[in-house]
């Protein structure tokens, strides 16, 4: 019994090492091919539209709700502490430093990452990726590089919108429901936000975008076994992206905590 | 290294999950000739083709093209080689995010700076060779299976490659289309001196297009010769296969294994 558990754990551990090895390999290749000409801007725009513009409505909707929820929850806490003055700054700081980036990344991982894995996975099972190679085109350059660049650029942009709409949601509740004056709310919000809050919040989303691109492309390339394999890979891609994004966020939060105290 | 052979496969072996697909397979293809590789479904014919285009790395053994080991080439040489060589995949493997025209002209669009009108001409020329002119604005999902196969063929010949590999080009198309594909392969061979390797189990097609026929069985080439030599072979396995007999050494051994 114990032996089996140990063996299972060892297999799991070995599989994750394989996965991390493969992922790093793909990451290195994609960065290499990013700098090899020719550069096709059109393909980056196409992907940026799919990843960015098309994700905007859902990112806005979710971050609006998060802003509203946050305002209610924090006002409850602040009422108990008797310091309603700070609702605006707590809402703004938690959105800009943490919730905006992570919510955006998770939404994009679920929406765009899954689509990338499904698309590349179908291409893999129908030999289209092999066909690319025989047509003298490197699949990493053709498929991964545009997605990588598009996601790394679009995630910070989406996060800016998420932050703004989240703050709007908080403002709405505080002004309409809790009777804080609109002017005061906005003043406190902008006073409490420092450049480093924006910087730490946005810079990590570049990495979140790259994680989504690498994981979803890697899972897509490694699909085995037809339609069922594509389904499994898509699930795995989203779950893995979630875990890696949150782990990466944890790392950056700790790092920034010490760099910008 | 004799200059006659454009492709030399030397003792390659390949296993997938402990199942040995190719066992010390050796094969040579003469420049400008058409070699047909026959064998039962699942005997490793496609795997062999993928070794030649450098999609699969052999566990042991080497593949030489023009005397060069394809796994010892640099990035630049591989690129140059890939431009000289194309493959027609079994299911077509057309890119479904692109139109038929973009598929056929893929290599030209990606790597050559040619004008829009030149590109259009080349694409139309390739499509008309497979009898499908005027469909370049359709998407692959609008085509039938046989049409996809012919578009894939057009994509492969669009850049005038020296070496063409076909993975079952006549499987799943109607007899008339099959014959026109055969004729196209023959004319590419006669007029443009294209070296072709055709994997098939369609014997009618094999006799029509082949300069030489090789039979792949249990991961090895068990017989090779001109079509008439193969037809008159007294090798029991070859005899059973080319005559399509249900009873014989091939089916017996399969039962043995089980």
C-alpha cells in the first residue's frame, strides 16, 4: 500500500519534471525564433485581436463584479473597524496590485489558452504541424511566436482596463449605497495609488501572458490520440496555466515585497 | 557515395512504446525514379516516409539525402532541403484556417517575395494540374475528401520540388480521380524528372507509376524489383499481397502472433 503510494508519487514527480523540461525547451525555442527573420506582423495582430480585443468584454464584466463585491466586503470590515475612510484606497490597492492582474490572467487562460490548445491539438492530430515542417516552416516560429508576443502585450493592456472597471464598480457601490461623496472617493483612490503599485501589478502580467502561451502551445503540440486527446489536453492546459500563473504571482509578490518595500 | 542515389536509408530502426515498427530497414532511391513502397496498413510505411522528411528521428541508423546525413545538418541546410522536398499527407493535412489558394501557395507566400499576380498564376497552375482550377477562395472545410487530397497534391507540386513523397495518394478517391493522380505522378516523373516515393496498397496504381516496387513487411524490405519482377515474384508473402489473397503466410503469421 505504502509502496504503491510512493511509486505513484515518484511517477507524478517524474512526469512534472518531464513537463517542465519540455516547457522550458519550448520557451527557449520560441524566444530564439522570435528574433529570426522574417517577422510577420500580420499574424501577431491576428492573435492580438483574438486574445485581447475579443476577451475585453468578459474581462470588463468580471472585473466590474469583483469591484462591486470588494466594495461590499471591505465596507463591512471597515465599518467594524470604524474607518470607512479607507474603503476607496483598499479597493484600489487590492485591484491594481493583485486582483486585476490575476483575474485577467485566469480569464484569458480559460478563454484563450484553451482555444489555443484545442486549435494546435487538432492541427497535431490531422498532421498539419508535420505539414508545416515539410513546407520549410518552423511550427514554433509560425504558431508559437505570434501567440507569445500577442499574449505578452495584451495581458497588461487588458489588466489596465480591468483595474479601471473594477474601481468603477467599487465607486458605484460606495457612492450609491454607502453615501460616500464621489469626489472624495476618487481623490482617495488616486492619492493612495503609487507608481510602484501600478508597475508591480502590470509587469507581472507580461509573464502571465507568456505562461499562458507556452503552456497552451506545449499541450497542443503534445496531443496524442485524436479528438479525446484534444479534450484532455485542453483541460490540462487550463489547469496547468492556473497553477503556474498563481505560483508565478506568489513569486513576484514576494520578490516585489522585498524590492519595493 | 554513388551519385546515382538521391536518397539512401541505412539500417534504420524505430520503436514506439516497445513496439518495433522498423527493423534495420535499408532502401535506396535513384535520382529521377519513382519508387513505390507497398505493404499492409500499419506496417510502417508512413513512419518510413516521415523518417525521410526528418519528422521522426530513427532510434538507430541513418538517412542520407544527396550523401548528407539529414540529422547532422545545420538549420540552413535543413531549410534548403525542405524547400527541395515536399510530402503529400494521407489526410491532406491542409491548414483549415487558410483558404485553398493560401494553402497551395503557402511556401511561396512564406519564403519567396513574389508579386500577387505571380502568386495567383502559380497557384492556379498547380490547381489546374490536379483538375481543380477556380477554387482558390474556398476553405478546406468546404471540400470533399478527394478534393482535399488533390489540393494537398497541388500544394506539394506548387514549388516544383525535386523530391516528392506521397502517403497513399489514391486511397479514398474515386477510380477516375485515382487514375488522373497516377497520370500526374507519371508526368512529373517524365517531364520534370521528379524523384518520387509513393506509399500505397493500391496495386493497380503501383504497376502504373512505379520504376521499382519495394515491399515492406514486418519493418523490413522483403522484396524489391521492377514491377514485372514483383508481379512474377515467387516470394510467398509478395505473392499473397499483390494478388490480395486472404489465405497465405501473411495472415497466418498474424494469427500466430495473437
